[in-house]
C-alpha cells in the first residue's frame, strides 16, 4: 500500500525552512503510554472513575480497626481484580495502536508536488 501526501505548497513554500525547524518529523504517534509512564498514568486514570474511587475508599476505611468489617486483604481483592483487568485491556489496546502507528510510519509514501 502507498500513502499519498498532498502538501500545501502555495504561500508557505518560502517559510518552509523556518516552519520545518519547529517539527521533529512527520511521524504519527497515537499511543497514550510509554514503558515508564504506564503504571502511574493508568492508575491515575483508573482512580478518576467513581466506582474505582468508591472501592478504594472502602479499602482505606477497612484498614482502620474501629470500622473493620472484613479482613483487610479481602477488601483489596475486588479493587485489584478490576484495576488489573482494565490495565491489561489498556496495555493491549495501546500496544495495538503502537503496532498500527509503526505500519503507518514505515509505509511507502508518494508526495504530490507540482
């Protein structure tokens, strides 16, 4: 497959060198995470959901002996299962985006130029 790129070569041709210095390249990147930011950024996004925040509040509340209903470790399990499942789903989704970006970025391109 070939991509065809149609640049706007009209009035911006003279300012091309000045404008091209601002951009590092023509690479497409639609992924949300990197290897280093996956865990903190994903946890931050997961705890913004009201259900996960509610279960986190129950876990914290259950660690106080005065209001302990279940064993401390048991209340962590539902939250961990939900967070782990959504982390795995997000990781697979982000990896698929990375693979698609890689195929787009390394595809052959025809550039239309008068």
